[in-house]
């Protein structure tokens, strides 16, 4: 599944300083749909090169990160259970520096 991932607010520094990533992510074996839960695990394994604890806490994103799926807050779409579709755009933006 082709997706566009955008990182901002400093999160791009965790991904080799690249803000936009066009990626191909496959659903887990035996599943038809790709969820945000699956995508976050993929991002942690494949894109985050350092300090993954600054991006994730447990199986979700850290508090203080805004996540948009096609310009809609992911909490309105189902959060971790949000089903992604081909060509979706997912934005991760740090809006609250939790470590300060």
C-alpha cells in the first residue's frame, strides 16, 4: 500500500532529517487491512533511526504528537484502529515538547 508520511515539528530529525517519505507498507500476513497500529510499528522498525522513545510510547505515539490522516485528526478516525487506504497521507507533528 502506497502511503505518504510527513514528519514535522522536529520529528524529521528522527528520520534522517527527511520530512516526506513515500513508502510501500504491506498489511500483516493474513490481514486485508492496514491499520495505524500496524503503520506505527512499521515506522518504528523502518524509518526511526534514533531515539524511538521520542516518537512512541508503548504501541502508540507519545503525548504531544499531532497525527493527521488525510488532514483529519486520527482520534476522530479511530486512533490505532484507523484503517488506511492506498495513497493516504499521514502527518506526524510535534506540537508539545513533553520533555521540557
